[in-house]
C-alpha cells in the first residue's frame, strides 16, 4: 500500500502511521522534516513550496516501485506540504513499514534522497527581509 | 500547433508567469522550443541547468512535440 499526499494543511503524523501499520510489519520508520529557523546564518521565517502536483505523484509512484523492487517493504508513505510553511512546522513526513527494521531504515532514507533528487517540488526561503528560491547543495 | 508551457520555481519568476501557451510550427522539438523560450525570455539563460518535462515526464533527449502537449520548465528541484 502507499499514501502520497500534497497538502496546504498541517501534516498528520498519526495519519501516516496508521497507513503504515500492518500486523506483518515489525518495523515502522518515520522521517519528519521540519522547517528550520536558519540557513547559512540567516534567519528563516518560513518556507514556501511550489509543487507540480500530477507529475510529483507520478515520480513518487516510480520511487515506490524502485523501493518495492529493492527491499522487502510493505507500505510507503510520503506527505508533503505546499504553499507557506512556518518555522517549526512539518514540511514533509516520509514513512516505511517492513517486516524488519533494517530494510525500513534503508528504504526511508532512499525515499527522502530520491524525493530531493527527482520529485518536482521547489522551495523558497523567506527571510525577515527578502526571499530566495533554494538551489540544491547551496 | 499550440503547446502549454508551465514554469516552476525560479523559472516562473524569470518568465513572469506560471503558465502560458505558445504557438509553434509543426514538427518543433524540445531543443527548438528551448531556443524559442530563451529568445523570448533571455533571463532563462541565467538558469543554467533547467530541464524539461513533456506531459509530466522528464525528457532525457530531444523529443518531438505535438499539439496540446504540456511542457514544464523544471529548475533543480528542492523538495523536502
């Protein structure tokens, strides 16, 4: 099973966890990515996400297929915010459930890495004065 | 033929809008479209490594465009 959601509302960890819960799965790994208050010594007040939604879902489905082909994993979830997200709020929740934890950890790390490489989502950092589109590895 | 262009992130700012329609000669491919866009919006040249998606799929080399295609300008992604 899988659960992909792009939302302009607060993300719900419990909702992600319930998608992943399964009597066959001894391990659930959840990653919660929150908006940090600084970058490169500048105060960040919020992030603003733009999402190419239909393509984002297609790319997430490809990542899910890659995960299923590489690890013994039962469920994959990725919930991501769009629009403005203030400091301290969650921008992304990624989750994996699997019979055993090692595979869940690896697959969850892979899910987040691929999210940042291929899923068409862009973030803008909003500072006290001004804003800037984030370029990866900057 | 007409093609719908979507411009995301910095590309949307450079172009000044998030979506537009362009009229192209038949048999235009994505390389020609890129040239066309960079002539119309010279600031796109500053966006060194944007890629294109045609009908919600990344292209790895030039593809022929068809009437009604949706082409997205994809600057480096930065989700998460």
